[in-house]
């Protein structure tokens, strides 16, 4: 494959209004995370990871010998005040997932900017926007613009909005300096040619992107309505999933799976009473709700 992912990189740079050298293309967002950790983390340094959140942040950090400091969510939101209190001279990387997987809340710009302004000298932030396309909250910051001003790398993926998860393609945006270090560490041919071509083509399909966003926003609203009718507590989400409290999350997960419906049990995130449900097509959602009602009964 094209080692530089030249066509895709140029296209992304054009869309985002940055230089091509500010875009790192990875074998899925997971590859961006793993190269990020390999590039910047040394043994004994600290990373801060909210809890619950996407589990690879802690994993890629531990592999590099970094110490993982966790910061509990407050009312299901990433708590930047708590994270700030955990910063030390050894803090190298702070992982922020916005919208957060599995809870779906965003980090608003009015909180993020002062946080970035107060970072200690050697610390940087990975802002994971794998679900950013689905956000309709006007407080969602223009993270790419912030990546030009602060030690910040923004992660995005073609797996969610474009449904290309099986091809493995994602990217990071940051300063040319930070991205340059990551480009020296990655495998030279980390992204296969089919994924590069598919991602470049996907960027041209604005109609598909808009339809997917609309379907997800509509699906979120109808899941909320159904959960209200079932009197189940849920967290309002800016992503393509909803976190909902069902009692015994593992039991509901198992029973749903036996009926052919796969959700994510909250226990893997340390929330055993919850499940995370991804928005599907309307027919799939009906099927899920029908089976959920039976399982809960
Ligand atoms: C899915 C996901 C990613 C990246 O997924 P890839 O398939 O590796 O591109 C990154 N972060 C979060 C929070 C995700 O849910």
C-alpha cells in the first residue's frame, strides 16, 4: 500500500483545514492509540483515564509501563476538575473520550479550553471523537482548531459513522510536530490499500453520512421513549448508543444473546446494573425492545 496514505491524508487535510503533515492515518483508531502510546509513553510516567471509558486507553498505556490513574465520572460525565486534581509532574497523557463510550456524554468546549490552558508542561491530551459525527449538542468544541493551539491529538474513526470497521481505518489530527513523531514510530505499511481507497470514497458520500446521522438521532429519541415507558433509567447520549439500567446487566445480556440480540453488558465497564445498546435500523430496534420486554418480564 501507499505508505503515506497520500490521497486520503490530503483529502482529510483539505476537509479539516490543516496541513497533510498534521494527519496520522492508522489501521483503525486502535492503531492510532497504540502508536500514540508507543511514541510518547515511557516506563514510570502517568496517564489519566476516566472510568468508565473505552478500555484500550489503559491497555496501551500499561504495555508501555505507564501508571494508569483513573478518574471516576461524575453524574456520568467526564469530570475535568477531578482529572486536574490528579495531574502530577509525571503525567504524560490524559485520555478524554467525547462522546464517552459507554455513557455518551461530551466534554463541552467551555470546560475543555481552560483544562488545556492549565496543562502541566509535559502533558498532552488524546481527545477521542470516534462518535463525534453523531453529536448535536452546540457545546461540542471544534477540536481540530484546538489541536493547532494545544498539545492535543484528536482521534476519529471510519468504523462508526461510515460502517467500515472491518476494513480498519482511523486517523489522528495534531500539530505537525507530534504527528511527525508518531509517523516515525508506526509500521511503514500500517494501512492497507483497500481501506485507504474506501475511506477516501466515503468522504465524498456526504448523503450517506447525513442519513446515518439522522437515523442515529431518531433512533436515540425512540430508545429514550421506550425506556421511559419501561421505567428504565438511561443516560442521554450524543453517540450512537444508549446506556440503560436494567437491574442485572449480565443476566439481561445473556438472555438477550440467547434470543439473538447482542448488547454490551455494563459489567465490562464496572457498571453491572447497566447495558449499552447501539442504535440499529428501526426493525432491529423493535426486535430488541420486544426481546427486552420479555427478558425483563
Ligand atoms: C470504536 C472506537 C474507536 C476506534 O475504533 P476502530 O475500529 O479501531 O477505528 C476508538 N475509540 C472509541 C471510543 C471507540 O468506541
